[in-house]
C-alpha cells in the first residue's frame, strides 16, 4: 500500500487532513494549530513532498522523519504533523479492520467520562450552565472560569488583589452550591493570574474540592507552575500548549501538576500522545486530553482514552450533536449519561460529511486579544 495524495480542508474553524492510498483507504486527521490554520496547512503541503509514495503503515518512522528532518518546531508544524499522524493511524485501523486503540494495545475501558463546557458572561449564567449540565446527566463541568467569560474586545477591569481573589472564590463556591457534591468542578483560569494570585485563589477554593485547577499561570515558565503546585493541596492541570514529549517530561519531573492536558491534534498525534501518557503513568500523573476542536478531535481523543490506564476524564466541547458541528461529520460520538462510548468501528470510527466544506465554510478566527484597563495585554 502506498500514499497517493495528501489534501487539506479548511472547514468552519478547523483544519482537516485527508491521506489517500492506492488501495482506496483514506485516513482523516485534524490540526490543533487553532488560530494559525493556514500556516499549518502550508506545513502539510511541505510534508506532502515526502509522504507521496510512502507506505502509510510505517507510522513511527514517518513521525521521526517529519519531526527531525528540518529541526524546527512550533504550533503550525506540530499541528500539521499531528493531523498526518492521526490520519495514518486511521488508515492502519481501516487496513486491519480494527479501531486504532486495538493497534495501540487494546481497550482498557468501554466508555470515557467527560466534562461538559460551561460558558457565561455573568456569574448567574455560569451557575445556570452548571445546573443544566447536571440535569443533562454530566458528572463534571469544565472550561469553568471564576472570572466569567467576556469578549476579547471587552476591556478587562482593574480590581484590588483582595477584591479580585475574593469575588473569584465566591463564584467557585456558588458553582459548588449549585451542583452539590455529585458533580466535579474543573476550574479553568486561562493563565490569567500571577503566582501570588494563583496561590491565594487556590487556597481560598480548596474547601470546594475542585477536580483540578487548570492553567493558573502561563505555562511558559515551568518554575512558576511548580511554585503554584507545591503551595496548594488541590491538583494542577496543564499542558495544552505543549508540543513535545520533552516538555511534558520537564513538567512532570518537577511535580508541577497532577493532571496533564496533551492536545492530540497538537502534541504529535496518537503516536506521541501514547508516549506522553506512558511517561505520566510512570509518575502517577493522570491524563485529561485537551479538546476544544471538532468531532474529529473527539474521535482521536477517544482512541487514546480507550487504551491508556491513567485516563482521568475527557474534555467534551459543546455542540457536537447539533449544527454546525454535526454537519461536519457523518455521525458524532455517542453520548450517554455523561460518558462517551468507545467506538468499535475501524480506524477513528469517524468520517467527514461529503459536503462538509460547502455546508460549513471556513471562518478564520478573528485576530484580537483582550487588554487590561491600562492597555496592557491580558491572557485569556
């Protein structure tokens, strides 16, 4: 079997890669380059020069060749490599007639617990979202900020340290009151705090027993994440921006988190994600795959969740069962009472709809970031 073509498809706000073979098997993958999808598509075109004519089943060799050939890294390149890797695993599964997870060691579970995205530009809306998620049968809610979700165009308001931390803590207590002890809270900070702020807020919300405290500070400085983790009893989750096994190794070896958040569409596809999970397993660290993308990303995440022993919970973005996301693929992953069922179809078990590009035209993400009241840049 040989690769005959590699094509990119920009659909809605996502970049898909399809790899074609001379035996009629087509593989599907997705890039997690987020706001740099055009650059990631260009990287796929560069990789295509090598891939045409290759045996798609030699996945590890192709991964090493593409990763090490020109030495450079970054989101656009790693997103492209991840999409290609996922597509090659999809081909392999279809070729052998088994799900990808069967080729990665077999199934360790038959369903994956998920946490549901909750959004709101007021505390009241976030509380309502938590209650609605519980009503729908979810046992965990996430993407849940104590600072409310505001537009990137909306100016951030200044507040005293005491007021900022106090009001944020009040929000978390409101979330806990709304759902009781039956629902876990995955508290998302979006890298908005300094080290002193992150420690202060973490200590304030410890009695609420959040499942994890995600990205309290920017991940660029591992020392900062370590300082926060060592000062708190609640577990830190981070890693969605990391590209390589080595970055995760440095993070884990510092005891800077108890949950890692590899993005399969960014960290090197299923090949690298499985290695990252194994590294985490050796240190007793649990895996929460990052997943803000399309149903294709969800399908890839389920393949990983199925075959690793240290899977904790899966991020599940809203809207996969309804348009426009439901128009992108032929059928989405099955959701039952807060769990996604592990599919048994060959490969990813996911196919793009034939008219995906026409029914969901590409919409580039607006290039704008949030500013503080004083005009300085604010993370979000």
